[in-house]
C-alpha cells in the first residue's frame, strides 16, 4: 500500500508536471508530431538494429527511449497517469487514445504472425524444417520487437492526436 | 451527338438499379443496427452469469486448444472454429460494441465503457505478450541447461523447431487473443435479466 508520504510525493511530482514549461518547445504541434514519428520509426528499427549487433541495437533503442521520454513530458504523461489525476476530458481523450493504440498493436502482431505463417509455409514447400535458431542479438531483437512498440504506442498515439498542451 | 432512345433507356435503367441497390444497402444497414440495439433473441448471452460462463469457456478453449494442438499436432480446424465461435458469442454478448467503423452501434455509455475496456485490454495484452516472451526465453535457457549442463549468461544459441502446423496454431491463438481480450476487459457485468414480456426501454 502507498504511504501518505509517497502519495504526497506523487502528487507533488504531478503538480510539477502539470505546470511544467521546460518542454513547451516539444508541445508545438509540428515538433510533437515529428518526435512521435521518429520514436515510432526507432521502435520499429530497434529489432533490426540488434540483428546488426548489440551496439547498433542499443544506439537505436536509446533514440527510441529519448523520444519516448520527451513525448511523455510533452503530453504531461496523460497516457500513464492514474485516473484520479485526470479530469473528465483528459480521461475521455486517454481512453480514446487506447482504442487506437490497441488496434495498432493488434495489427502489428497479426501482421507479424501472418508473415511467420507465410514464411513457414514457403520453407515447408522447399522441404526444409522451419527452425528458429536464436543467438544473443537475435533474442534481443525478438524481445524488442514486442517490447519497444508496446511501450511507445500509447504515448506516440496521444502525441499524434495532439496530447495535452 | 444525341443519344439514341435505346441508350437513354439503358442509362435510365442502370440509374434505377443503382438507386435501388443503394436503398437496399441503407435498409439493410438500418435493419442491422436496429437488430443489434434491440435484439432479445440472444438475451441468454448477455446477462452476468452468461458472461462469466462465456469468458471462462473462451479462455479454456483458447489456451487449452493451443497447448493441445501444439503438442499433438492435430485438431487445428476444430480449434480455429471454436475460437471463431467464441469471438462471435462475445460480440453478441456485448451487442457488437467493439465493431468500430462507419456503423454507429454504440450509445454514449457503451462508447465510454468500450474505450475504458480497450485501455484495460492494452495493459493486459502488454503483460501477456511480455510474459510469453519471458516464458519462451525461460524454456530456451532450460533447453541450453539440459544440453550443456550449465547456464551461460549469454548462450550461443537457442533452437526452436516449428512446422507450419505449429505456426498456424500460434497464428490462430494470437488472432483469437487480440479479438477476445477487449471483450474480456469489458467486464463480467451484463444486462439485467428480463422476462420475454418485458419491453425494451
């Protein structure tokens, strides 16, 4: 259970966040949308980066996380805050954002599953066994293939919708 | 050049057919929306007890079927049909509110509850997918341990042999999972019991 002291700390942090002006530069619509697109691209590129070696993978993941944290600050964390800190309009906006986020995530996973199915059939037609052999970097790629997009999709979607000014 | 009588008649006929097709499509759409909003035939799918039962059955079928088909390499079509029927039963149970698009099937209350369900569904799916990836990694490490007798921090390779049958089973599982989770996140609370004689409000 969260103690009264912790609750107070959280409330102070949220109050700071709601009055923050240091990220106003990232709240301009064009800048916010550009960062959102760059973050989404970095999330998709992270697994590819890991397939080209750990250093490339970490570098691309770092770009994704920098973009993600800027967007979180720019949208004042509306996608992540608990319900009691959001007003009615923000709650509606946040929940509507998750509709789009869910559909995007479902499309990505379904696309991946269909791709795997077609690939498995093509391998089977060629009379080979479809065997996945994963080295360390490939495992990183698989983990980030899911974890990256799933982490950033709600905040990116909110930023593309305009977020909270 | 002036159109011949025949050409004019053909144009008029085509126009009439087009208009009546549009009217039929509109009538069908209105009828469908009306049926979705006022249907009483499937009331047995919509009360709280029915929702608990439907959610339990769908979960058992989705997970149990995946394990069975994966291990025994049989029963795929029955599994796929069962998953499709589970999704259909859930859609009927919540009056198709998760069907987003041009059709306006949800009222304001249903729309708010649907959006909240999507948010819960997103966090559930995040946990499920992360859990699955971690489980696969765990079994990978166990396999390396059984082969080499020790667990290296960075194993040289994990191996996972899959045939198209297993991949197809996993595909159906993910399709079913992503279709069902928002319906589960909608919650158990269903429509109140009503006798057949009670009118719609």
